[in-house]
C-alpha cells in the first residue's frame, strides 16, 4: 500500500508539468526545514554538492529559490524558497488538497471514519520513514 501510495502521489496528486522531481524535493525540504546551506541540502537529499549547486542555481534563475548570507557565518550562504517558489509551492498544495477533497467527497461516512483511523497509523509510519530518510548516511 505504501509503495503504490508513493507512486500514485506522483502520478495523481502532484503537478508534474512545471517542476521536476529533484526540484520538488528541494522545495519540499526547504518548506519543512527552512533555509539551509547547499552542502546540508545536498547531504539531506542524497545528492552531490556539485549536482545540488547546479540545481539550486537553475532554480534561483527561475526565481524559485534565493540565497542570503548566513547570519552565523558571513562566508556562507543559505538557500531559501523565493517568492516565485513560494507561490508555486502554495498553488501545488492547493491542487493536491482539491484532488484529495474530490476523492473524499465520494466516500460514505463510515468509510471516511475508517480512513481517518487508518491515517493515524499511516501518519506514524510516515514519520518513522521520514526520520530514517533524514538520518545521516552511514550511521
């Protein structure tokens, strides 16, 4: 179920026309965790620093990301979601919510309750998966 859910998320709920998977993952991480250095972002996403630098530069040119000086270290920069990136991320979230609401509208009340209970368990599993995925490699 989890595997097919992940697949269906990309195929049905996510808008795929305007943003690739890597860029979507970067926006998702920055939305959840806030500004990060490119090195930390690359490590968190399991990417090389040079690959992440190229992606960040491309997204920066598109206005999706911005760089600001790190207040803790003036030699370093933090990457954060830019204005266009925030607008795009919010639009995509609205589309996901609308699509989910459309699916839920067709359910009987008993099924909605059962789904809510199942979601409580699935949420805990997803939290565990996120913790594992976000853990430093090689630990």
